[in-house]
C-alpha cells in the first residue's frame, strides 16, 4: 500500500461537481487521494457543506465566509462560527482572509477575517486563510492577532511573496500549495516551496479552480492533488511516497479533529 494523499482544500459543494460528485470522489480515491477537505465560502450555505460531509466518509469540512463574500455576511460572529463547528466532521474555519485583487469591501473582509481568527484562537481549530494581492496587510493582521494569542492556520493556495511565507511560518502557520506550483512560469513559487520547513507543507487542488499541468484550463478535481504532490516531490528532492507521508502527517497534525481512520488507502501511485 502507498501512503494516501489529502486534498487539503477543495469545493465539492460547487455546482461544477453537481452532475457527478460520486464519480469525483471515486476518482480521487483511485488516484490515491484518501481524504478531502471541502471548504465553506458562505456560512449561510453551510447546510450544503454538512450534506457533503455526512454523505461521504472521506470528506470533512470547514465553516466560514470567503473574503469576497464578507460584505454579504457581515453579521457572522466568532460565536456563531464556534457553534457551527461543533459538528464532528467540521474540522476548521474559513476560508477567510484578504483579497485585494478585485475591488471589494476591504473593511468587511478584515472584520470577517478577525472574527474567524478569534474562533480559531478560542477553539484551537485551524483557520484556512485566503490571501491574494494583500501581503503587507496580511502580515500586519497576522502579527497583530498573534500578539493577542496564537492560533493554528494555513495559508492556502499559496501564490504570494516569499516574505509572507517566511513571516507566516515564523508565526506557526502552515503553507499549502495548489496546481499553480506546476505551472511553467511558477519558478518563484517553487523556490518558496523548497524553503518552507518540511513539517509545514500541505498540498491541495482548490478544485474546481487551478487545475495543474497537464490539465490547466480544465475543471480541476481532487484526484489531481497527485499532480501537485509529484511536482512538490521534485522541488524537495523527495520520493512521491515521502511527499505523501509528509504532507498527510502535516494535515492531521494541523487538522487534529479530522479522523485519520477515514483516510482511504489504495494502491495508487499518483498518476491521475
């Protein structure tokens, strides 16, 4: 048996998967992806996340509001997030954070982000952080909030600068890499991935977005986590088996509420 991978960030609730969710989960298992973390983007649609985690033994979830939706859910409090996270298969918060790539209500983003941080700090459940085109402000908020007390978190789908990675790791955060790592012009990102401490690395798809090479431009799905893991293995000079073992151990260390017994192990070697 080979070590199973974890797709630490996907969106199985999105309509892109509606016609064939069962097949998507089965293909993930066949590719050696033994667990999927499906990420909440709207607290007011949290029932859809619950339906998925209750349907699929190898799917766990989070609860939270994406920064681009923060203005729609300005009333979501840390207390509400904590209450909703009581479900046994809800293993973290988010995704929340700052996204300055598009015009938006940045004050609402920051307010929501800080509420999610407070929930993570109080419960010890990790926060999945979305950071895009906001490195300086993200560093400032993370350092200020860590000063109030530490909280577990991961910088998901990392595509920011090296300084955010370094400062995040110094604060105790994990760093997760998506299919962007495989893109031909992602040399700088691969350099960052080579420098992140081994015990802080995760892999993900962010499916249905950001399909890795050679599927770039097509709909992404959890099975393709194997492609990103293979690229990470090359960057780190690890075997694919080592990469699987390291990133999976890291996932369960961070998302300690997730049940490792739910991990589906197969004979796959990551060639989806």
